[in-house]
C-alpha cells in the first residue's frame, strides 16, 4: 500500500483488515484510502505516528464497540421513566431527604 506516495506494508490480523474494509465501505472509499486518511489525520494531529498498526487495531476495536452499542440501543430502547401521578399533574414533589452516614 502507498501512504503519501511511499510504498509501505502494514501487518495486521485478518479480522482487523475485515473491520477496516467494513469501515471503508461505510465511508465510500477503499481500505487503502481509509488507512491513508487515518495516517494523514494522525500526522496532522500529533506530527508523528510511532505505532500505526497499533493505532489501526485500536481504531477497529472502537468501531466495533460503537457498532455494538448502537445495535444494543436499537434492540433495547430505554424505558421511559415512570413519574408519580402528582408529578404528571404539575404538582411539585419534594426531593427525598438525605440520610446521614452511620458509622465510618
């Protein structure tokens, strides 16, 4: 692959390559273009890329985590908070009293 017209190789696990390909598809570009974009962005932000392969692994894990959280939200929408009848009618409800800590 080429990054800034420099031929380079990156060793990653097959699963990481698959995740990067999925991310690239969502972005509407090739995997190589996505990786080059990541490299450009990290260079602009940090000025160096000490371990780019590690960065790609972490990026892939974060993508999976975000995808999992979005899917979980779709499958299990939050339940609306049940309010006491008084709160629904516009009456004010005093906050609960705080209990003093017993024993330390």
